[in-house]
C-alpha cells in the first residue's frame, strides 16, 4: 500500500501517451525507488488481507499489480495460493528472482484466465480511467468461481490527478467515492461484503471486499448488453481499446 502527496497538476496533462501508459513507464523506470519506499503491509492492510484469507481459505487468488509482492507473501502465509502478476517487467523480474512464479498482465487489455477463488488488486485500479475500472470489474467477475471474491483498494476523493510522489515520475490517479463504487460493483455482478473508509498517511482510502452475485452469465460482446439483461463476460480489450470478438469463456 502506498501513500503519496498529491500534486496539484490537473488530471489531463498533455503527455505523449495515454495516462495508463505514462504511469506504467514511470513504474518501469522507478521500480527500485518504489521498492525502497514501500514497506511490507502495516496493521490495517494486514487486517484487510486477513479478511480476504478468511474468505478464500486455501483457495487461489489472482493478484493484479503485485508490485514488490509484499501482500502476496503475507496472504500466502495465511493459507491461500497467490498468482502474482503485474504489467511492469521490473516487478515481474523481481518476483521471479525471489523464486515466485509471476507473469506480465496488464489489467486493461490482458485476459485474466481463471476461475480463481478471488481476484485482488491493492492500490492498482486507481491507475485506471473510470471506464477501464468498470471493464475490469466485469472481467474479474467472469474470472472467479461460484461465490468468488474481489478485493481492491482505491483512493477516496473526486476527479483525477497526476502525482510525482515516491518515484519522481508522473503517475495518474483516479479517485472514487463510495456511492459510485457501490453502483459500479452491483451493475457488474458483485455484492459488496464490506466497504471501509480508511485513513491513510496522506489521503483517505476505500477498502472493498465483494462477492460474486448469483445471477446467471453468458458470453456476449459488452456493447450488446441491455439494461437488466444477464451479466456478460466480455473479452479483454485489445491494445488501442478494440475489444476482441467474444469467444468461448468460462460461465457459471
Ligand atoms: C501503487 S503500486 C501497488 C503495488 C502492490 N499492489 C502493493 O500494494 O504494494 C501499483 C501497482 O500497479 C501496477 N499497475 C499499474 N497499472 C497497471 C496495469 N494497467 N495493469 C497491471 N498492473 C498495473 C504497477 O506496476 C504497480 O505494481
């Protein structure tokens, strides 16, 4: 978990690439700096991971954006097996060098695989646009088994910002409020189990745990979805934002 001081740069500076790409480039170049400034999880994050471990027991958790891998190590000490992933080569290499299986996975475009007992993303989805975030909620729902769990944390607030804290390089953050998070979760097949407001060192956070709802799902391009129709399992977005045609996928 990280805490950053927020710059007052506006949310849409004219970088030469999409905000998510600029952010990933910064992590790639600043992975060592991030590692040095990101200690293992403290009491509050450990309690959150304990909550997840109690739900998953000895099941498998897909971790999105593992970064240095502190949370995965703690979670595995509690029983679950963790599939470590990140979109940044430097973090995946670090995890592999430490003896953990790990793979490159960009949550914006890559398939999650599954089914897993849970999907976890601690301080990761805050780097997505609102549209990308909602897309991930739907694909995470399709990547979990019956009664699967989703656990993620985001920063609480309004709008979006760039920050050079920690890395000295630009990272983009999208802020969330409880009501919009609840609506997005419920619309994408998740029943909220807990949504906690957590005081950070610099900014407030929202810690969310949700469980897959009971509604039936089927595979169909996301754009075909009618309001109130069954939950669908969209394929991953392809680079450039184009969605691959719907193919066979796991279905509960
Ligand atoms: C603030 S760090 C959190 C790392 C770790 N989860 C933790 O709590 O220590 C954000 C992580 O998200 C990863 N990340 C950012 N954008 C991503 C994307 N599009 N797909 C996958 N990982 C991403 C970064 O590489 C970084 O490891």
